[in-house]
C-alpha cells in the first residue's frame, strides 16, 4: 500500500508539472495555413516530405513555446505580435497564459500585413 501511494503521488506530481509547462496552440487561421502547406508539399514533394515537414514544424512550435524570447517583435499590426522564421515560412504568434498562440504560418514571400490584419487573436 505504501508503494502504491508513493507511485500515485509521483504520477500526480508529474501531471502537475506537465500542466505548468508552456504549450502552444494554432488558431483556426493558422490551422488553415498548415493545411495549405501540407497540400502543397504533398503535391510537390510527396507524402514522406509532407509528414517530415509538418512534424518538424510542430517540434519547432513546441521549442518556441518553451523559449518565446527567441522570437522578435512584429508590432506593425498588433503591439504584442511576435514572429520567427522557420525554413521558408514565418510563424506569427502571441504569448498567452497557456504558452504560445500561433496565429498564422505564412510563406516568407507573402506580405504579412495583408494576411494579419483580420487575424483572430
């Protein structure tokens, strides 16, 4: 019984720590951006590349959530908007209580002002 209590308390402690760790989420618009990226990558380079690209992008988003100071201020639209380049794309994000909200994922050649003006927050 004592061993079960110790194991249970370790489990709950791990859950509490995990819930305090920064996380990230994508807005609906950012999810739409990802869908377009996946579609293009599938058509151009195939399934393996698309899967690898999205997995890497999600790992990168997690890294940014754990270290948001690596991003830079992008205040031409919103004062608290930040950005960070990732391969041929740029992630636009906001820091939030839960961690990071990625509001858009745009190709580096796109004009951010045109795509961020009506962005959900």
